[in-house]
C-alpha cells in the first residue's frame, strides 16, 4: 500500500500539469506514492502528454467534464494510499513538502486534513486558511447589503481571515484550500468524498466542514510550501466559471442554511450576477466548455 496517493483533476492545463508532475517526480524522496490524474475531456493534449511522458501515472479519462468534485471522487475511488493529496495541476511541489505533510498527519491523529503555505510564482504569499463562512457572510459578501453595512462586513471579513496572522506559523483553522489538501484516505471515504452538488467553488468550505463535523481538526502547516499559479483552468472559460460560482454559492447556502435562505440569497445576488455576466459578454469571454 502506498504512503500517499496524489490526485490531480485536470482541464486543459497541459503545461502547468507537466510542471506539476515533474516537481512531484523530483520531490518524492523515499515516499512510496502513486499519482492519479483525472482528465476532464481536455482538448489541449493533456491526456496524451501524461501517457507519453509519465507512464507511471494512473490516468483516468472519463470522456466528459466531471468538474472538480466528480473528478476528485473518481481519484479517491481509485486511490490506494494511506493518505490522499488533492492537488491542483497549476502547482509546483517544493523540497520536503510532501514528507512534511505526511509526517504531520502521522504524528497528529486528531487532525483530519492539512494544507501548506502557498505562494504565487513571484513569491507573494497567498493568504489561505480561514473560518467557515456563515450565512451572514454570504449576504454581506455577495449582495448590496455589504455596501450598506460595510463596517460590519469588514469586521466579519477580518475575523474570517484571521486578521494579524501572516501565514508563517502552523495553527488550527476551519477551512484550508483544496488546491492542496492532504487527508487520511479512509476519512475521505468515510465522509463520501466531495459533494457533487458543487462543481468548482465552496468545495473546500464544504469538505472541511464535514471533516470538522466528523470530530477532526483542520490544520495549516507553515513548514511546508508550494508554488501556485492559480486559476489556470477557469481563466479559459471565465463566464462559465462565474456561472458555476453563483450556482455553487446558492448550493452552499441551501445545504447549510436551508431552502428559504437560499432563495433569498438568490434574489439578492441577481443584480450582481446579471451585471457581471453583461460585462463578461462585452469582453467576449467564453461561456461554454
């Protein structure tokens, strides 16, 4: 049984995926690991590149877009490791990161998921690690109420993002990014993996919430680091991604705040959603895959 299964869901990010796989190959050290790439019907030769250049990688090609959640669930079902790392293809693994995260989970059985520090390629820190969003945060963050109640919104936002924490220290948090989330594989299966009611967004909030509800902690591990380009896939289809964002926002509200709250939020975000879609149309951004 491998120590670690790395699961990467890919959509039309051949070159970032190549860099990611090369970094894993270079930094695997003495870890016994498997790499699983789920390719969501890419049209840029991603699957062919994996077959030709990384024959040791398990490639799953369902022939359709299973989105982030469905693709990761296919990877989780195929995985055999003690731990699973959910990893974006637009990331680069740095020395010691995989070993540090595996060791941390082994030494902290009360922890159900960990993430590491992330930086943009230019060295800027990505401020990951937050509290779970509550319904009030959804209202203040995505409707006109945020502008009307700006002081309250700003206070809640500062609390949500742990104001004053520079991401240089390890700590317990409530939400970590699922662009690089490592967890015991049996736990991911126990909570039934990712909820496919979501496509691309609020997936980390949902899965971390369920890990916490299962009685585990979620930790940010500052001693490990990756580089993250961010948004390599969704930037190609920004209008579609924006539509998925609002759909997933409503799905999150419905799941955790109820149907009435979701309908209210849907009504209140409608002007913002229409305005954003119109602006993207005028810029000629793509709507479909």
